[in-house]
């Protein structure tokens, strides 16, 4: 009997070893500067390493909220974030189950309306995560932080459950292949179409339904000194989708440039990247793999 358990344990250890070796695959796009090696360890890095896109601070329309799991610009007039920025690598991912504890963010100033989970009930829109639940599964605290209503937007179901879910899953395939990502997600405009039709606000005007939902993803092989490793050949994926039920599940068809998102929002994305590099990577539409 003891030998059976020993064999089982050995099999488990071997299996674990095999899955670890995925991390050791040579990155497909090694870049000079900083430290990148084929066996670089994934770490948890600064969520705002790429910059603060809207110079968020203490303004009620552009209020900086900094949490261990992500950083955001919160807009108290919209009842949603303007944008949320987070670092993603395999160092953020574990086996914590989805907590599903949607709740008001009581860390917001008491002068702000704190959006309640029930404010979305019956609206025809999902409580759409910015920083996804599945990107924060190392600890219960990490996963639970993604369910704060300050991390949500009213998102049309097919956008959230198909287009966006596919993009989020693709991001995690990139980290499983030995990359680390900087992800910035945001929304703007007013009015979207959910299961109960077109709406501009929820909760008697306290929550604005965004018209467009975008994401910018910077892809680097695992390593240190991340900002210094960004070059004109670094992969940057920019996506901008309509907040509507009539949407393709193929996120790749919504690819655009960072420049276009900057023009639409007035933000300066990736502002910590040297200007000469920004101008190249922000003008290019990604044409890489989408699955
Ligand atoms: Mn790093
Ligand atoms: Mn920029």
C-alpha cells in the first residue's frame, strides 16, 4: 500500500516538473536590455510601470485608487473606472477559486457614491470586471479584490462573456508561455445596448453605461527592468469594442492602434516608454496570433 502512495507521489512530482518546464521555453522574441533569460522567474511588478495614462490624482473625475492587485483612475460621476492598469504574469496566478463576492468599495472617499452590486440588477448588463477574476488567483484576498464594484463596468453580456473572455483567456496563454504583460483596460462614451435594450445610465443616473470598451496589452518575455526592455519590436495589442450585444466573439477583429485610443480618450498611454519608441509601437495594429 505504501508503495502505491509512493508511486502516486512520484507521478505527481513528475507531472509538476513537466508543467514547470513550460516556463523554461525560450521566449520567441528575446530583447536586449534588462534581464531576460530563458528561465527567468515570473515576478509581481509595478502596475503603473508603463505610466499613469490620465495623470490621475485627487480629482473626483480622475481619482487615483491604488490597490495591491491593480491601480485605477476612478470617475465618481460615472460610477466606474476610467481605466484600470495591472501587471500580469504567472506569479499572480494560483488555484484560488472565484470568490464571487461582488460588493461596494468602501475604500472610496465617503463623498463618492459607492456603487452597490444591486445597482446592476435587472439592467440587462453584466457586472463586467476590468481586472479579471482569473488574473488574480494566488490568494483569496487577491481574487476578492477583483469583485469590488469599483472594478466593474456595465458590459453587454456577449461582449463580456465572449469577446472579452476570449481576449482575457488569450492573455493567460501568453503568460503560460513565459511572458509577462502590462494590461490597461478602460471605457468611455455614454450608452450601450444590453439584453434589455439601449441604456445610458443605471441606478437613477449614478452609473454610466460606457459606449466603448478598450484594452492595451504590452507583451514581454519574463524578466526585470521591464520598461528598459521595450523596443520598437515589442508586441503591443490594442483593442476597442462597442458595448453592445451585436458583437463578434473574435477579439482580433477589433484591433486598433494605441494612437487611436489616445485620440478618443485624451490619455497618454505607455507614457513611461521613451517617446521615440512610443511613436512606433503606438501607431502599429497588432497582427500576431489571436489564440
Ligand atoms: Mn518583469
Ligand atoms: Mn502614449
